[in-house]
């Protein structure tokens, strides 16, 4: 992962932390798992950046992922040029 991508992840997740809505343990787990995957440090998956792998790494269901504000943040990060 390049420095620009790392900065984008930090900025996006920092914005989530300061948007007023408290982040749950699930949100925190998803953010940590996404960062590990992006750094190539997967613990339980093959390391591909997929929703299934992200949820597996975080230990949460896909339903929990889609209800989390982290889902929109991840989408924003991955869609950025």
C-alpha cells in the first residue's frame, strides 16, 4: 500500500470517529481488519480485499458490516482513484 492510500484510510476513519455517532466494537473491529488487509497482514484469510475476508478478519457477520458506517467508508476508500 502506498503512502497516499494509507493517508486516505486514516483520514476517512478519523472522520468516522469524529462524526458524532459513537463507534461500536464491531465498527472498531472492521476498521482494524480493513487496515490489516490493506497492509497485507491478514490473520485468517488469503488477504484479498473482499467483504467476506474483511468480515472474517473482523469476526463479524456481513449483515453487521452492512449496518456499520464503516461499510460506506470502505467503499469510499476503495473507489478513490
